[in-house]
């Protein structure tokens, strides 16, 4: 599926496609995965923007990387694999 990396700010997030569910990673300046999440079709930009500074689910980062998926179920499975493999700092256990 399609992958895309943009700056983690309103302008960068605005360039992301909203037409399919995604798995996203918020990356540090050095490319480390700080957080992995999923967003439903039609809500990609809105969900990722919830992690910007002064937002309800703030996560520090420099870039955001998405991978589009065919179905939300596939996105959930991939998110789970990424979290268990890389243990991102800002993913809460048991969430």
C-alpha cells in the first residue's frame, strides 16, 4: 500500500490522503518511532492533528509516516505488530 512521510505540523498533515484507513508513526528528529496509531478513512488528518502540541493527545515528533491500508482491520493488526516490535515511547500499555 501507499506510504508517505511528511513534516509533523499542520501543513504537513494537510498533505496526507484521507481516502483510506492508515497506520501512522510519529517519528523523532533521528527517525525513532515515538508513537504508532491508526486512523479511519475520512479522519486521517484530524486524528494525526490530535497529537500536535497544545492538542489533547500530544506526542513530540518531527515527521509523521503513514501507510494506507485496504481495511481498518488490517490497520489494527499492523499497528499491533509495530507496537509489539518497536515499543514506542508514547504508546500506553493496555490501551
